[in-house]
DNA sequence: ATAAACTTTCAGAAAGTTTTGAAAGTTCGG
DNA sequence: CCGAACTTTCAAAACTTTCTGAAAGTTTAT
């Protein structure tokens, strides 16, 4: 398979994967493109490679920068901005985990906390079913969250070490 | 806060969370409703509680059954089907992980495998950047996948034990 | 065999999300 | 301060996904 074809295939696959993880297709594709490019790219180059508009490119590159997955690179004597992706895949997953934790897990914790203060007799089976479920979810997610936090803070070797241990 | 209000709040939060994880909002809401209900519910009851159509209810309940998160419950002498959710939250997350692994990780492995067989001189920096990235992703995802598989197969206590260890 | 009680399907409508592209904004050298 | 080179914004359009509800299908009792 030719490089061009392989690249295209990978970019598409990454875009599809992104979609089912709640990340928009184009954002995932821009990320994939930058990941596999040896050099930093300009807006113009991204537009051309992916056949997308300037506005779309700008918006998605900006989001990737917000997520800490892409950085601007300035070149002496040039006006244009160049973009490079973080190439270390561990860092990439760590960043994503961090971002999503903030955007998704934190709000749910807030709701769980609020919602479990339901009033009424705990012997009522409907109240009991509700409270029990909420508490179980809270216990589980708190544990999962702490684990995630540990992983996020940990350095790469530690991360690998933990995975290794888990795998026995 | 009244039970009705709490329930509604939780159902909505769960629905929103689902959305950002690529699970459709209604499916997540039906799941939430069944999770917090003391008794099994009929299609009719789900329709009424969530204000959704018969077709929509049927489709989403069916998908939840496919995912192994909900079961049919038949009652002697009754024609209607009753639905109950798996209440053990560990099992719920395990099932979801299993499902998504099959639908999302497996296809990406296939692509990575295909795509890394790119032809051309490995000293070309573009080919090198591409192949290096693909290999890194493959190594990482394979490890993550094995860990996931181990977790899926493991029983609940083992799962908790592992989490505990990770948390130190 | 029929009818009642249910469940499933599916085409079109509605809702939600993403993309475009032109216009507005910014920055910098001279 | 001007104009060229770029970046950002945003309303409208295109696309995607989800939902509705009526019709078709299935099952069971008699």
C-alpha cells in the first residue's frame, strides 16, 4: 500500500473512532493528520489535505489546542502559524482522560450528590431502590475516578508498570 | 427534594452523560429509569415516564437487551413483557466495556494492522513519522485492550482488588 | 379461525450537529 | 496610519441522528 493511501485510511479510521467517543469527526481527523505528519502544518495545508473549509479547520485546531493535544509553532520571519501534535501517545491519552473527566465526570458527581438527598421514608421500596442505585453508582465512579486521577498524575513508566501489574 | 424530582434529575443527567459517550440519550434514559425502579416496568410505563413514543421505547429497550443491560421478565398469566435492568453496577460497566470493545476497538486494530504495511523506504521521514505513530498507537492500544479484557473476564472482587492496588 | 393484546417496523418529520464561506477582526512591517 | 497577511466569527445550509405514529406482524386464548 502506498503512503498516501495508508495515511488516508488511518485518518478515516481515527475519525470514525472519534465519532463513537463523542469527539467530532473532523477534530479527530485533524488530530490524526498532525499525528502522522513529520513536520508542523499550516491551516492551508490542513484544509487541502482534508478538504475542509477554513472556518472548520480553524475551529477544530483551536479545540485541539484547548485540549492540549496540539501546539502552535511559530517560525522566525513567518507570519503563518504552524501546528504540531503531541506525538507521545501516552500523553495524548492522558490529556484526553483529563479533559473528559473534567467535562463529563465532574458534572455527574454534582448531580449524584444533590439527588441522593431525597426526602421521604427510606423503607419505601421506591425510595430505597433509588437511593441504593445512586449510592452504588457514586461508590463505583468515585473509585474509578480516583484511579483515573492517579493515572493522569503518574508518569509514563509508572503508568506502564501499573498496566503490567494488572495484566499479571 | 421530592423523589419524583430527584428521579427526573438523575435520568436527565444519565442521558446527557450517555450522549457524550456515543450512547443515544433516550437509550441512556431508559436505562436510568429501569436502574432506579424497584419493579420491572412495561413498555407502556416507560413511554409514560419518559414521554416518548412506542416505537422509540421498543427500539431502545431492544438495544439495551442486546447490550445485556436489561432483561425481559415474564409474569405468569400476563401477556405484557416487563423489563428489568441489571442492578449490579460493576456488571453494567463490564458489559458496556465489552460491547464497546467489540464495536470500536476491534475495527481499529484491523486498520492499524493493514495500514502499517506501507511500502517505501523507511528512511524517508514521512514514512518514518507515519509508521512510528502507528506502531506506538498499536502498542499502547494492545496493552490497554489486554487490561480491559482481563477486567472483563475478572470477577467483581478481583476487579475491586485491582482498583485498590492501583490507588495504592 | 378469529379477535384481542401485544410487539415490531419503517418512512417521513423533527431535532441536533457540523460545515461552509464571506465578512470582520487582528497583527505587523514599513 | 495603511495595507497585506493572516486568523476568527457566525448565520445559514448541509448533513446526521433520532423520534413519531400508524400500519403490519405476532402470539395466545377461545
